[in-house]
């Protein structure tokens, strides 16, 4: 005897309906159509999509700007290296003259 289970029966055993309900329970819908899923990688997916959106907002420098600023930084580092080395040598000479 085949018995039909009605939609009003709370003890129904329909796996497709259960899966659909589980999917609805595991998803939170927000304004703007954005949906948050709860699960192992759901937070990672949301984070990476937000990172991608932020990267699109960045005003990237041109190749020429990058090269120019790199050269400036290298020159400043070289100058400060020579300055510190020179001051070290001067203080070593003064120290050796008076304390040795």
C-alpha cells in the first residue's frame, strides 16, 4: 500500500526538500543580494571577493613612477651608508688618538 505524504505532514521524508531547507538554513541573505554561507571555506570566499573588490579601487603607480622612486630610495640609502661609515671612521680615529 503506497501512502502519499502531504506537505502538511511534518514527518515527511523527502530528501530533496530536506536538502533545500538545509541550504536555506546555511545561507544568510543580506541587502544588495550579497549572501553569506556558513561552512568551512565560506569566510575565505567572502574575504577573497572583498579583497578583489578593494584591489580594483587602488590607483596603481605607473612604471615610470616606480622606477623613479626606486632610484631615489637607492640613492638615499647609499648616501646614508656613506655618511654613517664616514662618521664611524672619524669617531674611531678620535677615540684611538685619545684613549689608546
